[in-house]
C-alpha cells in the first residue's frame, strides 16, 4: 500500500530541491501518494494567510510531510510558516544529523553527530516585551518586587520557560532514538551553573530520564565548553540533546563541521506527525535561474534528499533509506555530477544543476539495486 505524504514545495529554491527529493524517494520503489499543499507568501492573496488550514489538516491526516524551505519576508508582520507549523502540530523534536560524506569539503572527517533540539520552549517561546511598552514596565516592577532585582527601564525582555514536561519528552525521545539507531551516548547540553531554574531543571530532568536507559551512556556538558569540544574533539560525541537556543546554535556548528548547509538534513517530529525538510532556507538569490536556462539552477539538493532519507527511516523503510544514503554518498565521492558547492572550485564549469545531481543519485540507486 502506498504511503500518503503531504508535499509542500515551498518557495525560492524550495520547489526544486523538494522535487529532487520526491523523485529520489519514488526511485526507491517504495510507493507514495503525494498530497500537494502550498504555503507561504504565494498563497497569501488567495487565502489571506501564509498557512491555510488545509495544509495543517493534510499533515495531521497523513502524519508525514516533505517540505521545501519557505521564505519569511522581513518587516511585513508575516509570521514564519515554519514556526507556525511546528507550533500547530506540536513538533517538539528538531532532529539534525551531521555526518561526513567523503568528497564534501570540510576541515573534519568521520563526523557522525546528531543534535536533538527541543523545538517549543526556551527563548523561542515567543514571550517578549518591547522596550518602553507598558507591559515591559509592569514586568520590570513585578520583578523588582518578586526577585528584588532591578532591570534598566530601557530594556527589552524575552522570557525563557523550560518545563519538566517539555524536557522529559525531548530527552526521552533522544534516548529512544539512540536505542533505535544503535547509538551509544547521549550528552545533555545546558548552562545550569548560571540559569539554575531553567537550565538547572533541564539537567535534573535529563539525569532522571537517563536513569531509565542503563544501556545508553549519559553525560552532560556546559554549552560553552560543548562548543569548544565539538571543534576540538567532535569524535567524542554521539547524540546531543539540547534546549531550543543551544540546539539551534550547536546544530549549525555541527553542520559546519561536515561541510555546511547544502548537506544538512532535518526533521521536525511530534507524537502525531513529522515534517522533513532541509536545514537551509529558500536561498532566494537562486530563484528564477531555472527560467533563464531550464538546467541552470544551482542549489544543492543533498540536504533535502537526505531529509527524504530520514523520512524513509521514520516510515520504517530502512533498506530504502540506506540505499538513498549510499547513492548520495557515492555521487558526492565521485565528485562529477555535483553542484558548484561540492566542487573544489565553486566556479568549476562542470558543476551540474539541482535536477542533474538528483538524476545522478537516481541512476546510482538503480546501479546499486538492479531491477528484479
Ligand atoms: P538560506 O539557507 O536560504 O541561504 C543562505 C546561503 O546558504 C545562501 O545564500 C546560499 O549561498 C547557501 N545555501 C543555502 N542552501 C543551499 C543549497 N541547497 N545549496 C547550496 N547553497 C545553499 O538562508 P537565508 O538567506 O538566511 O534565508 C532565506 C529565507 O529562507 C528567509 O526568508 C528565511 O526565513 C527562510 N528560511 C526558511 C527555512 C525553512 O523553511 N525551514 C529555514 C531557514 C530559513
């Protein structure tokens, strides 16, 4: 039976990388029925919102989505569709693996890290008070009374909530993931020495959850030390479980260790639904290149194709996922049919476009698993 998957092409360079991933997934032989849904600035006029209800309903119904990046226009009051989707579907896990593939230019080799970032709390909760507002003033007064601490009156304030429930579910998820993937260690990242009641709670709950998983090693690191260790000795780490902000920063650091955004896949996962998308954005400066020359679009589809590989694993299609990853790795290692960012010299005229790289990956999969 075919899997029904919501397909959101996105905008900018999104539709092309999303289409590349869709074609690669179809080439595995696993059967899919795609329910195409549109979100972002392009549907604003038609629906009066960048995230029409039917998009969220479609993901709820199907439980799984593949998505291209969507632009968040700056200064228009337009809320990020990406953040809104994570909220609407309670996608509390942001999964960001960082793995070295020979052939990708990087200062490091043999990296295989996974960042499990909490996606709903912390400084990203969206609870903010503008400098000079009546609410900021009232909050400053209240804090003076409650905590006997003064805050300068010209301060803007962002609130950092971290809950037992929110921490428990993300840390559990990280341990369950470790078990499923046969991984050895989970490291909780925090700044509990300074923020005793938010990061301190994160650490305490992490330790409590770790107690239930004696088969997986557990340790913790203070975030600044973690950043340094990742640069100096990344091989010592396996899965990092982090509150939202540290997870955001460290996952970019980890993407940097393995060659950057072009190869960084991601997933946003909740108990009911999961949405797979690359870490990178819509790379708007590339939009339209394909109109000048149908084969000229340059962005690297790898991050989205590897997000599709994560989708296959999520569905339990482990063998197909493995084939996708091996084909991606082989095409990158050969270095011939790859986009400019994977060439030694980015202006190398032999660099291929998005679609051609996907074609090469599909051809490689066929080579690896002859029909029949
Ligand atoms: P971006 O990731 O789109 O681009 C940053 C730079 O990285 C680009 O100039 C490009 O050189 C490079 N790059 C990105 N993807 C690449 C790829 N696949 N291949 C090769 N090079 C690639 O980040 P940005 O410019 O900060 O954001 C553009 C828009 O995307 C913004 O509106 C932002 O809000 C949005 N965005 C969306 C998502 C999402 O949909 N989940 C995520 C991040 C950013």
